[in-house]
């Protein structure tokens, strides 16, 4: 049974600031996001908004693990949408090792945005 909160992470990103960073440094997309994330975001009417909320989600997940970025790459934390529309975290490589060593079984994610900000909350849950 999943019932023990191991950590909580919250992050907020200014959408316009993130958009400008993407325009100034286009390679940032390849450094931060998996091909699946890129495909999803680029298929949307306002890709920068979807990239911003996913970046906030990645930051929130790292905060929930209480490790900072130590050894976890940006692409090791992948955010995608379930068929229901709910966001879901998919972990890869070192992120799997870190969650396993901490006893984290699942990361619950909530995303939202306004005209100006993207926000994410992540809860690392253990057994």
C-alpha cells in the first residue's frame, strides 16, 4: 500500500521568461526534454507553455526527491499525459536508482498554468 509521503516538491516558472530562453537558446529543448516530450509540446498551439509546465514538473520532481540534481539528468525525468489527461512521471536511468534507494514507489504530479505562470507539485510516495 502506498501511504508514506517521502517528499514534496513545488515549482513555478514564468512562461514568458521560459519562452525567451527557448528563443535565445534553441538547443535548450534538446538538453531538457525527451523526444516524446518534444513531440507532444511541439504539436500544441502554444508549445512554449507546455515546455514551461513540463520544466516546472521536472524541477518539482527533483525537489520531491530531496537530492537536487545530483546525478539525475533532465531527460531522466519524463512528463507525459495519460489517456485520462492526467500528468504522469516516467523515470529513467539514474532517477530510477535514486527513487529505489529512497524507497519511493510512485511520484504523484499535478500541473497547472495561467497566462503568466506554470506551476507543478510533485509528491514522492513510498510504501
